[in-house]
C-alpha cells in the first residue's frame, strides 16, 4: 500500500524537481522600498529613503550602515538585477536611477511623470516600472535601455511578478488590478508588445449606515503574494463620499483578496473594520487603525503581517483559522469572511511604518518619516505566536536629510493618524481622533493630479451638496491657513480636540494654543512645498529653485521676455493676442478686478491668488502680492508692451503672455485651478534677446533664431499644447478647500460628440473652435502661416482666443468682436410648435445646442445671460403671450433663462461670491448635443393660426453685476443685448403625439 502510494506520488515529485531546476522557474517578485540579498555569505539590505533622496546599504544582521548615497528627489522603490545593478524610481524627479552594485550612479534616465513601482524580471533580465501619473508601464534592460513602453489604465502603482510568469499591477485611484500574462509577450518590428491585461475592478460596497465600512476601493499600492501563488492581498482604503465629509464615516481601511487561480476578487473575504478587522480593547471599544500600506505572508503561508502607516501599527492575520468559503458549508454556519485579525501591535516605535521584509523569525519595518528600521520578532510559527518588538530602532537609514526641519515635521503631520502619542505624535493635540485617518488618506502623496479622482468620487447630487471636500471653512484656506487646517482636521479626522476620549485637549481654531499654531505652520510648510501648492490658493507651479526655503519660488521680471519681442516673426499672432481677453484678463478686465477685490476683502489677501493663478500668473510667479494699478482696457495693438520693449523695460504682463504659455512644460490634471508648471530656466535663449526692440542687438537676436529655428521651436512648442487638458487647467475651476465644481467646461466637452464622435474627422478640441481663423465654421480646418514668410499649414491656429466675452474685446477691436458673435450665433438653433389638448394649448420652444462642444452657456454660467424673448399673436393679431422682454435693462425674473444659480449651504444665492458655492439651486443650461424645451400656456380660447416672434438673446453680464462693476469702473459701457437667433413663423395647433416635433 505504501509503495503504491509512493509510486503514485513520484511523477509529481519529479515534475516539481524539474520545475525548480528549470531556467524558467523564478521566485516571486514584489515591489518595495527595501530589498534583501546575499553578498557572498553576507546578508545585505538596501533601502530607498523617499524624500530624504538617498539610498542606503546595510548589514542585514546587525543594522550597520555600510554606505549611503545622496541622489536627491523622492526615491520610492528599488529593484536589484542578478548582476547587482539597482534601478530606483525618483517619484518627484521624473527619472529612474541606475546604480552599480556599490551604489554608484551609472545613469539617470528621464521618464514620464511620477515613476513609482519597480521590480526585476529575472526571466527577461528586465526592470518593470510604473509611471503613476503618465499611466504607462515600461520595461528596461539592466543597461537602462527602454525595451517596452505601453499605455495602461489610469494611476498604475504597485507591481508584483508571480512564479508562473504573470505581472500584477495595481491602479491606485481607480481601484483595479491588472494581470498581464507575460507568456504571451509579443515581439514585433517595433519591439516587445504586451497582451491586453485581465482588469479586475474591486467591488464598491454600500450601506445605509454612514459609519459602516463601505465605499470605493482607493489608494491601492503594493501587492502581497501568498507563497503558493494562489492569492494576492491588496491593502487600500475605502472612500465613502456619498454624504458630507465627517469624522468616522468617510474613509475606512481595508484589504481585498484576489483569487489568482480564477483571477477574480473574493469579495466576501475583504478585510474591513468591525468585521475581519475587529480587535476590541479592554473597554470593549473597537481599536481603530488607518492607512493600510504593505502586507507580507509568513514563509509558511499561515500568517499575514500588515503595516498601518497612519495609526502606526502592525496587524496580524492568522490564516490557519480562516476557514474556506464553499458550497458544501452547512447552511446554519454562515461564512465569516476568511482570516481575521488576531493581533494588533499598537503604535510601533517608528514613524509612519510602510514596507515590510520577512527575514527568518525577524520582521523588518521601514519607517518612512522616522528614516529608520524597526526589527520585530515574529514569535515563530506556532498557533499562539505573538509578534513583539525586538529592536525599536534597529538601523538609522539617513545621516543627513537636506530638507528644512519645518518641512520634515509638516510631512510627518500630514501622514499622521496616531492618536495616543507614541513616536513623536502629540497626545495632547493629535492630528486624528481614535487613530482614524490622516490627510494622506484622501490626498495621496500630497496635492497633485490625484485631486481630480477625489472630485470624481463625489456621489452626492449638487442640489443637495456640491461640496466634495471640506465644509464650514471661514476663509477658504488661504485667508487663514492655521484656522482652516484646524477646522479640517477636527471635522474630517476628529483631531485637534474634536474627539476627546483619549485625552486630547480642546482647540479653538480662532485662538489656537502656541504649540498648535506651530504645528499648523509646520504642516503649512509641507502643503506649500514644491510639488504641492507653493502658492496655496492655486495649483500653479514654477520650476525654479527657492531662494528662501519658507517661500514659494519666484522670478525676476527681467526673466520674462516681453511678448512684443515675438511680434516681428509672429505678427498676426501678436496682433490677435494683444487685443484678446487672454492678454487683458487681469487689472484691465473690470469684472475680474471687482470680484478679485471682493475675494480679498471677504476671505483675506492671500485668497486673491486663487483667481490670479489663471488671470495673472506672471504676477504670482514674480511674487507681487498687491494688485497692480492702471488698466489697458481700451488699448489697441499692444501699444504699452511695444513701448516698454523699445525702452528695454521689463513688464509683468497680465493675462497669459507668449512666454507664459509657451514655457508651460507640464500640465498636471488636478481638475483645474491653474494646474500647470512653468519653466523659464531651461529654455533656449539668445544673446541680446532682451535688448530694446528695434535695436541692432535685438536684430542680431532674431537672426540667431532664424539660423536655428528647430531649437527655438523645440523650446517653445510642446505636443500637449493641442491637448484639451491644457485648456482644462484654467477652464475647469473648483473652490479651494471645499472642492465645489464651479466651472467644468472640459467635463462637458469630454462627454460630447465633439470629443467622442466615432469618426475622428468629426471630433473637435477646444482650439479647433476657439483658435480658428474663421470662428463659427464648426471647427473646420483653415490653412495659414504661423510665422511671417513661414510654411503654409493645413490647419492654422490663430491667437484670437474667440469666446463669449465679446463686449470687452470689442472695446479694442470690432473685428474680433464680430468673430466672437459669429461663434456665439453658430451655437444654437430654434424651433417651435403649438401643442393642443382637449382643454388646453401651449407654445413649446426648443433651443438646441448644435454648435457648442460644451453646455450653453458654459464658463461663468452663473453670470452669463442667455434667454428667450418671445411674442405670440392669435389669428386676430391680439398678443396672447409675451415673455422675456427686458425692463429698464434687466431681464425679468420670470424669463426663461439658461444658466446656473449657485447657493450657499443654506440655499441662498451667493451672488458675486461664487467661491462660496455649496448647493446648486438651478441648472437650466443646454448640454452639448442636447436641447431644452420651454413651454408657455396659451389662453384656451385663443384661436390660431398663431404668429410667433422668438429671439434667443445673450448678454455677457446681467444688469445687477454691471451696475456694481461700473460703479468702480465708470468708463465701462453697458454690455449690449445680442440676438443670437431669431425665429418668425406661423404655427397651427397640433395634437400632442410621440412623433410631434417642433417647427423651425
């Protein structure tokens, strides 16, 4: 019997031996910021030290630091090839660093935006790399040569490689896991190609009780593979944004389980608070944890260890007692969700524990903020084993962090969810109540492009609550950042005395204790750091070194070339731009100027930079805080710029000048609010380029450009300038702090046929219509030259920036005003019908949005006036209906207006203070490709045929706004009422049927 059993087992045993000996059998690979290897007989450990910008080599047994190299940047993960070569991802520097075995830098490789995950593929001798912001997956050989570059779903982050040759990739902000079968890797003429991945979207869960663990899986990062390769654990949080932000009902920790055999999620085994993660304290109060980061299986597969980076804990799951979900389970014995947490090692000695490494009976924990390692003892593999702290500070990783101390302390506070006070946390003034969450629970890695995913996760109706961020702000963040940070911390995270159950002291945001004020100033240093929000109120960034670590980078006015210096070669572009609203949208824009002054007066001076990020970015980046004097509202041909250029005087231009736009080197799609980066230091420059206009020196500078036009073009023209995302950076707008979407023109376009038409020839981007030489032609191409005597282009983009604000541009150039009116008049069509029932009849007017690739109106739709004015007479000539006729220049309240109306939290109209928008009171705009039918009852005894005179009218601002602005700017004329469309027709009543269509 024994012999026959052994004989039956022998083939399987031989197959296993052959597999292990095969060159195609490889150990699992999981991305991390630290890795272990053997150097001869010596165990080694190497770490990437994040924002400290260094890599450290250690003796793994003793923790002795052998070498640390300072490389700069934000070094997130590293991987090691068989020959000892290391590849390190620099998250903030957009580069990959190839290091020799002794940590010598051999190559810095420019990459796309935010490289994050990296693992080594021993079969192909490749490094796999994720580009978190650029949404790409790349592969490099050990010499740093690019072997594969492919587009992925959004936000690729963590990586793992299974022993059966599958590549796993998490998508942090979409809650997905991609599985690539590398056995199907293709090799074409243009190099390697990946097969389409299996994409698993983690389940979104709902509960009617806000405090129940639920929501959208977000902030996925690393992947933990079980030793047998059958499952993957994915730590993440759940965002529950279908109700207002509040303490203990917005963010929940979780771990999702993926069945790798069937390649699907085991939804009922997800580890959630109060379910599988439920370890009551002595008082029977559930112990709360936050920000799960990294998981690792014990070597025998019986336990899983999980770091909680926010609450700074280690959680242990015992898989030996997990049970299995199967159809044979007794009907009375409900499946309990698999493995449960069996130990919580509360508040580890290190600050912000992230990566884990299992090293025999030891567990090494990488403390990101403490810049050291903690060594734990696993307690063995027995059923009653308990993890304990072996060496609290096992190894110091960073000798000298070059960053300012306030910045380091502020980063610590941003990631801190530890309430009880261990490891530098402040128990008197904690950042979170009940260890619930940190700022990083929503704002991943700070303030960046992931902000748009926060807004996208907002599931509430704007009429109920338009705020998808922090409510109850007193000064919109920038006006009083100390007080606002405290209000946010209290209301969302339960910190700073909101939750006093663990001894926290009460804090008054208006009068904080000195220690609290100092903490908030440290937090502010992080919030306003490079890569976050240097100017706080907006998302504008200047790629330049800081002269003062505590202040945002600035430029000198002389670093900006006067836009008039471009006119000799780009005459038409300069002429169009110089009289456009894109140039004169700062102190020469009277409406902007009045609202800007109101914003500063009501919210604080610093809040004004929210508006200036788009309207006056050059002023922001030169550090000019006061509003400039004077106005060029009536100026023609850029006269003041030309005069300053001839005199050789620097000018801080309002609006968006030539150099400003053409030195945007990056667009960060954060949802709007001037989310772009300007770089002046790395452009192609020429001798005498800043010489006075008309001088011999300036003539010589222009000759240098003509001699090397390709270099000039490369410096001032980027491919993404044609991308609608560049326009989105200012033509989408949200309120700071609250996140309320005030303007979402890009989103309206993105949903329309202009963006999504099946026939690519029918698609139109922003500039196809708004920079067209013939506005109103539907965005059709028009040929032309962009430079004097230049080549003829099949599609020319003019710098007229034609839009709805015809009034102000008309003060300077009537031709440009007529172009704006032509564009407006191409946007909509009118039709009408009389519907008759047994005892009633009504006029129905349809306004169809047939020409605009966004809602009609869009932009400041809370101010634009678009309405129907009509008169209807019966068969005897008697007026039976009149609507929309202006009275003393004002549109009557009962007119049918197409607009937005913003309200505050109490439902009252906000008027000029549109940044206080909290509820959408009305939205009657016409969507792209859509229409609205407006109906008016007619007298029951009125006899047809009826004659209808119907006008679609437009005015840039209503009378009440214009009155307020003209009080400050008396030279501003009244904006005219413009007729966009006019319909005169005779109508006969028709019975209402499904086929009834308006007559046009």
